[in-house]
C-alpha cells in the first residue's frame, strides 16, 4: 500500500507531499521524500541560486530510472520533460514572471521567492532546476555571466579543472571574481555577477571573446569550435549557454543521473582535488551545514 500523502510547512505555506515513498533514484534507493527533504535542507544555497529568477523545471515524475528518456517535445511526452509554464492548477501564491522566447512566444514561468516554491516544484517531480541568468526586475538583461566548461570525448573533469585554472588567471588579470561549481557531471561552470546593463546578445559575445582568449593561451586544452568534429580532445567553452532561453542547472540542483549527483559550488582550491561523485543527495546537505555555501559572497560586488 502506498504511503499516505504528507503536509509539510515550508516558509509559511503548507505544501502537500504525495507518494513520499515512490522510488526517485532506484539505483541509490532514494525516494521522493528524500528528494523533497534534500531541497529543504539546502535552503541557503538553493535560494541564493534561484531567488527572483525565472526557472524552468526539469520534471521526472516517474523517477530517474535506467533507460528513462527526457522529452524535448512541446507535448511533454516521455518519462521526463521541461516545464516552462506554471500550470493553471498551481496555487495562487506561487510567484511568476513573464518571459519571452526567441520565437516570440511568452510564458509565465516560476520565479521562486522563498523555499515553498522549491518545495512545490519538488512535489511536482522536479529533479533539476534551470534558472535563467536574469532577475524578475529585468528579464532582458542578464546579471549573471556563465562560462560552461564542457569536456569533450577523450577528456574528463580533471581537464575541465585545468581549463578552469586558466579562466581564473584571466579573471584575476581583469580584477574580478569567478565562482566555480561542478556541473554534476564531468563539466564545470564558472559564474560572474555583472551589472544588468547588457542584452543577452552582448553578454554572449563577451563569453565568446573570453573563451577565445582562453583558447589562444591554451589551444592544446581548450576550444571554442562550434562543430564537434573540430573540437578534438579538448574542453569546449559552450558560449551558447549564454543565449536567451538557454539555462544551466543551478547551484545545489540535483542532476538526473543514476548517482544522484548535485551541481555544487566549490572553492578554486578544491577544483583540483574533488570529483563530481563527491557531491550527491546524501553528502551535500552535510557539506553545506558544516562549511557553508562556497558561493556565499557571489552577490557582494557585481562586476561592471
């Protein structure tokens, strides 16, 4: 018999948790309750990443089982799908913000203002939270510049960490601070807070220029070649992750893999010593409680 639904108080709201014992990561034995509890336990970090940002939900209502397929079709057919619009059945208290896509279509997307929004999404089967690099105050101008270091076949996390060291060196020369995190897979993301003064097109061009400088210094290690057959065994700086409507799993988001890894903020010194599997649903809450958020200072001094 399925466990009865539970009601949980979160940020002054009552959030219903149905089917709490449903397997969500069967390979690890984690249930829907475990996922829900995980997101409640990382409040400080996840809210720093999501607060006031339009957020696309990657929903896995049947759990992350082997062979499950993520649909990119608009009809949401498949074992998992992206939810860009808040459903009409959602509670009235959910904060929303209107965003527009390159196609010209518009949508009212979830815009978390407190942990109850994250809890509601987890109840809906959300595993991955994809935050836009903008705030609700100006959805057309990013306040977050993202550098995505994506290892290509024949390279791995250690190569991405080496490339991240080159990124850091250039940022030091520019007099600004980058904030690294694991992707939850083999890659590394480096975020910079910027003043919301530029369009998506302008910020994307800045990432292209930055990536080409990293490539110029380390052509043996880094590439900005768009065509896969030209990249070789190098780390690709995926500048298109700064295009409008392209999002990255936010800090402290779980990832939809069999290991239940987490996209985790780390210090620069940790990058050469850690592995993506070090950070998962079980280990990250304790890490955050003991050490605090490695991105705690990210909002202190936006770069202009």
